[in-house]
C-alpha cells in the first residue's frame, strides 16, 4: 500500500499568481514539496495557453507541488492534468455540483467555463495550478452552481489527493463522461481542433485525425 501524502499549506491574502509564487519558493529552496499556496485574491493569474485568469476576490486560487516520485505509481505525467482535475470534479460533484471536465483541464457547468487547471514540471516536482469561479465570473464565464467555501473545498480536495488514488481508478470514471466533449474544441499550437471524433486513449491522451495529443500543459 502506498504511503499517503501530507501537503503543507501557505495561505495568503493576495498574490500576483499562486503558480509563480510557488515556483519561486521551490526555485529558491525556501520550501519543499508536497506544498500548496492558496490566496484570497490573485492579481496576475495564469490560465491555459498563457492566457490571464481573472482574480476576483472570493474565488479559488490554488497551486500545489508534489514530488514526481510520490505520485501514484501508475500515473504518467502526460495524464496529470486530467487526474488532478477529475479528483476536484469528484469532490464538487459530491457536494451537489453538476460540474464536468472538458478535455483536458477545463471545468464547465453546462456549456460555460468556470475554471481550469494547468500543470508544469519544476525540477523533480509536478506543480498544479487551479482557478475556480466560486462567487464571481468575468463576462463569458460563469460561477460554480453550488455554494462552498474555498477552505471547505480545499480540505476535501487535499484529503482525496493525499490518498494517492490510482490513475486507473480515476480514468475508469472519467472515460464514461468523455462523450460530453463531442461538441467542443481543444487547442494545439494556437490551432482550434474539434473533439467531435476524438478517441480517448488509456493514458489520457486523445487521437484526432490520426494524430495523438497529450493533456500536460
């Protein structure tokens, strides 16, 4: 049986980006993973494809680092964004939300985005950043469909992460919901690619028009 993780948490009132801040702490060797940074407000957050992520106070702004050697034994790095995003989806669903995960890392309610996750390799660690519209959303986005505090959500999320659930258990559930992606698109090298005929493969990658695409970003 694999040993559980224990994440230390640094809570901040405001920060430019939890992801940038945590990367700097790791680079300067001021902290060691597993470690998390959460902020009440974020002024220069990062989203997918280097887009900005609006930082309305009261939403969830989180980044956490886990040593690669301490990830579940069957989890490939290419699957990390799906793995950690789906675990958060499960926590939200257990609280009554209808959130679903658009491949590979966007959280949706119906047809509108409410948040997302990005993953990066920093030295010997995997760093994950999460933004979620709990209370406020910019135009074109929406908020979570249930009321839950960031503190409560983090408690439940970290408890589940620390159990190091195997990838195969997460994937077996995620693949049952993958059909939701058929009316949507993903991006690669700034190109918009339809997911209508995408085939989900066992490692979390997809095959579109004979080309394989991975989720790590």
